[in-house]
């Protein structure tokens, strides 16, 4: 079974970041986390969206390009 969440250290390692840089990215809101008790975890789905250039709350690239085309007419 695939993991649904990763801890901050695992996420940092996967991204090639040091532990300190990973926690700084969490603190700055770059890496999305949820708190479960005292633990901070990174949901796999949110990490995949981040890596695909689609952070939560932003429209996908197709919708953005359609909007931009409408403004240029």
C-alpha cells in the first residue's frame, strides 16, 4: 500500500533539501502540511500537485491559458 503522507524529513529528502530547508519551506508555506497531534505531515496528493506546478488554490494551466486568450482578443 502506498503511503498517503510523508513526514517533513522524508519530503525534504525526496526534494533534495536538507532537514532545515524542508522545515523552512513548511514554515514559509511552500510545502503544504497538516498537523496530526504534534506531528506535521505532508499529504502525498498535495506534494504531487506542488511538483506538477499546481499548488492548491490555483487554477490549472489549461484554464489559465483559456482566460489569457480571452483577454488578448
